[in-house]
C-alpha cells in the first residue's frame, strides 16, 4: 500500500515565539508586541526563522496572520479610581 504524506492536518502550538526556531505552515505562537499578547498563525509555504510576527502593531503578513488578537488592558491602565 502506498504512503501518502498529507502534511499537517491541524495547528501546532509552538508556545512563545523565538527568533531561533524554524516555523512552518500552521504553527501557532504567542508573541507580545507593544504590550499586547496575541496568538499568530504561520501562513508562509516555506519554513523560516527570524521572521517576527509583528512590529509596532503591524503584522508581518508575508509570514504571519492573527489567530487571536489581544487587546490593551483598559482596566489596568485606568488605575485604582
């Protein structure tokens, strides 16, 4: 019987983003940009390292897409009033 490689059939949570880790399509990472923690999905067909998910709130759309976008913590920034 022939073996058929279907590739990844689901998402793989890789944890916190690391610039030294090689990511491939359908990998998920958590990354904090401008104080906001979000989860990103690697979307490029080729595996790569060193491609930061976002910078100053702008997603690196060649390699990543938001999977779950975080928000600023309005309650914490309001103080104790």
